[in-house]
C-alpha cells in the first residue's frame, strides 16, 4: 500500500469497518506450533508455550528485559494458570512472528489515540485511530517493548495460552486413562487422579498437541495462586554478581572494537579527514566513514584491536566538519518560537468540551500562565552499543534493543540481504527509557562489519557521543488559561501547547516504506493535557506540532513527562487562586472520577497531608494518569543552600491488577528517581548547532545522597493490568514545584526547578 493511500484511507475510514478500537482478540494471537520452533524432545502446543521432554515448560519471551521485571511478571501469568512454581517456567527467545506484536504499544503511540474517544473526551480522530490500530496490529505485528505495555499486552493472551495448554494436557490424560477430565488434578508439572495414575507434562505433550479444546477461559481471580503476590526477581542474582550479559558484555572470537565520532553539529557531515594518521595509531586497523542512518548524524568509526585503542584514536581524529545546509537554531530560540506557536493557539484541537470562549467572556477573572520544559537526553547506564558479524551472506547482530524487528530490518537494508538472513540476539538492556527504540547504532555496526571481513565488530559509543547525539525529549511550551468565577472556581480551561512531533519522526525513521514526511497530528507530545480528569465544564486543548531540526524521540513517559508538570502546577495555581487546600480543590473537581479521587486520597492520607511539618519543609501534591494507570504523589521538600531538597515521596497507584506488587513498587521508585533527575538537573542546550552538554559532570543524574525516601501504596483493583514503568515519572516534578511554592510563595514555571 502506498503511503499516501494508507494515510488517506486511515483518515477517511468509516465506522462501519470497525469492531471496537482495542487490541486483537487473544485467541487470534495464540498462533500455532509453527510459530515456536522446537528442539529434540520438545512439543509446541501453541505459539507461546512448548513442553520439554522432561516436563519443563518453556515460554517464548517476546519482550526485552531492561529493569522493568518482565522476565518475572510474564512467567507468573503462565505459572499461575498451570499451577506451577515460578521457577518451573523457563524462557526462550521469541522468534519473528506477528503474534508477538505489541498491539497495546500501537494503541498508545499512534498520532490518533483512541483514549480521546472515551465518554467526555470525544475527538474527531476516533474513527481514523480505530482503523489504523487494527490495520497496523494485523499487518505489521511489530515487536516493541515500550509504552509500559508489556504486562498489559500479554495479560489476556499469555493466560489464555497457558489455560489452553492446561486443557490440552488434561484432555490427553483423560483420554489415556479413560477418566473424567473434571476429576483430574494439575499440580507441580503433572496431571494425576486420586485413583493413582500420574504423568508429568512431558509424558502427555504429544497427545496433548493432538487434543482439540474449545471454550477455554483463564482462571477467575479467586483461584489465582501467584498473581497479585510479590515474587523475587529471577534476573537479580546474575546482575548482582556480574554474570548477566548486557549488550556491552558480548565477546566473540576474533572480535574487533569500534569507537565512533559524529559530526559535532547535529545534522552535519564529514569533510576532509586525516585518516592516514589514525591508521598509524597502535592497534588501529580501519577507519570507516558513516553516512546518516535512521536520522543519525554522519561521522567516522575507528576500528581497532581493543576498545581503548579505538576510543583513543577516535578522539584524536582531525576532520573538517561540514555544517548542515540549514543550521539549527539555538535551544533558547527554539523555546521562544514554541511560546509564539502556543500563543497563536492554531494547533490541532485534540479535545473540546462546552464553550470555552463563552466561559472566558463571562469570567470574573482570567488566570494565565506559560510553562516551559527543555530538551532532555536519556542517559542510559549502558552506553549505546551493538555487535555485528557479516559472514557467508548472513548477518548476526547482538544488541540491547527495544525493537528487535526494526533492528533486523535496518541490518538487512545496510547489508543488502533479506531480513530472513539476519539474526538478532537480544541480551539484557542496561536501561532503555525509549532510547533503545532507535536502531541507528545497529546500522552503524553492520556498516562497519561489512568492512572487517568475517570478523565480528563491537561498536560502543562514548558517553560524550551518547549525550551529544541522542534522540532528545522535545522542548515544550504550554499556555494555560482558566476562566474563574467570583469564588475562584474554574468555569473553563484552555491549554495550547507546542513541541516537536515525536511519533511522525519515529515512523519516518523506522517505517521507511511509508517514504516521505508524515504530517499527522502528534498525540504523543500532547498526551496528558487533552485527557485531564477534572470536571471543568468548558475545555479546549490544542497542540502545535513543530519541526526544529533537533532529532527527537520517545523519553520515559513521553509527553506526560512535561505535560503533567504544566497541568498539575497550573491546577495548584488555581487552588491557591480560590484559596482552597490543593487536595480538597482537586477532589472537588473529581466527583465524576472516583478512581482518581481514591488514589489522591490514599496518597494524601499516607503522606499525612494537613499535619504539621517543620517550618523548613513543605508538601506538594500532584495527580496524573498515564498508560492506563493513575498515580498521585506527595513530595516533602526543603531548601538547602537555595536548592530544592526532596526528603520523602509518597506514591499511590491504581494500575489495575498488580501482577507482582513488589515490581510495581520498584518501578515507582525508579520512576521517581528518573523524574527527579529531570526536575532538578535535566537540561540539554544547543548552541551553534551543537549540544553543549557532554557527560555526567554537566548532565548530572540524581545521586544516592539526593534520593528521597519513597513509599508506594497500591490501590486494589480488579481491572486488567495497566502500565507501571512510566506512570510514576510525570507527577514528581509538579509535586516538588508545588511544595516549593508552599514553602516559599514562588511559582516555578520552567524545568529544571532552579
């Protein structure tokens, strides 16, 4: 399908083509035994689960482990259905099959997001959004780990896959023993009957594969034995003792090492370089010029016998760098332009309710504020890296990636082979945060491997290259306007925001078959503004998607990361304008949103909201929903030498069923630390077309000494699981900013909080 036909048909698709907007039915995603290759003695019972000859259960792991705990949470779903101990479920790599595609990630990432179609949040984009979700989910089946969607996307299909396996095993045993199926017991990896017969799963597997079943349903909540209980992380021991393998740990016989040097100016290109001098450096074997891949900046890779030799030589490279045809504006000028765009209020209207203009005309007072957020880098602990080998027409890639399918595609394009000739090996990820949704380093490593004969080569970026050549979280500006009645209560709320588009640029980089610019409204930088829970009668939320030329990408919690700061700080302003307690003010606007009200109430109660504090401290509160989960946070803050010091953070979360509450708590802690880093320190500045920051000395992370005491309270829920990895990040910046205002009377409207 041609790109423009695809887009136009998406925009024009009628509701008659649709059957709901959500994910594909789980039964259609079970796949068959061809989806899951087997070794000797193994029997695949569907596309997700196979049984070993000794009775072991093997689960196809279709998501990358980057600290979020999927290597525990997803096996828990299978172990619970099969009444197995968690340790009895072993993981195998999922192949490339559409059944492993992340439907929920597509729902969350598309420019037209169906969440804006919920009652009270109607949008003209609903029809197109529904159609596009189904089209992409069915035809692409892209494997993506992101959007806090791993458990949510796997919840139905993995439990159903395991329940189907259970029914097949029981059916096989019942037929073999000529006993009623409802009298058989499944426990400890075996099927048995009180009269004596017993067989482990491996003994029944072949017969089970030939046993048809129908009408299978997963266990009801009252029968769960593992789901909802904390279980220890199975990957922790290896990460603690150093035996875990991350991408940077890959070692292969005869492996060479490569270091990279990009043009310092974003979008620039290499000119004349003194390559001969580098080839005389100790251990250096080759210098490879690199073009721009997947939106990256061009540069050179230096290949040597050791990493240090390659890195040292790369740093001494002398190049006449060429500026891009259209030089980038400085980041300060970019933010000024964003403010002008927001003030024009001419962007795409994602949400409209009531008559905002009429409310403003009738208001006793109109309150306005402008909020700003800077560009941010990801700063993952594991530097960007990829190991590649091109041999006998085959390509092997070892890379810590969130998108193995895209890694495979770009490796094939660079090497000039079919995708089927590429094998992608995914070790642990030393942090993703959205940065490893990009495949630029894969393209670079394969290009270098083409020059090294059959010897594998490992490309590792320095921290400086990583900081200066990221796909940054966009800078953003929002103009917020509230129409207030004589008591200070809000009659209307208008929000106009502006930021570079994320999803269209990501689609251009990773779906090149769409060929050409994608100019659709960008929901990802507006999310968290057009879907606020507050019951304000008149609302209008618009977003202007801009193009600054700075490479931008997904960053943990994406648009929510800055939009929660904008909206929750402004709601706090309105509470003070009405001379109301900030918690009570919010609760007054949540009468139609009981889940949000409960989460806010839990956080306030557990934090001791309203109780006395030392005069040097104050509390601030924020509430935000993202990725299907509702999080409220209360931050306790003081000032030390004029800078904010966060002592305690109390989190409450409703994430649906908490499959593993311990992991949910860990994710809240991680998200708070990540969000505090941005709130207190994070800033990328662009000057003369180049990023000024380079390493942790000028792009610092939150230290252990700065980390507050973090408490997590999980609100019980029977809803299907929602996100946990990202929803804890958005509320922390506004909670801290609101505490600073309570402490000092100063309202900080720009990040980082200075």
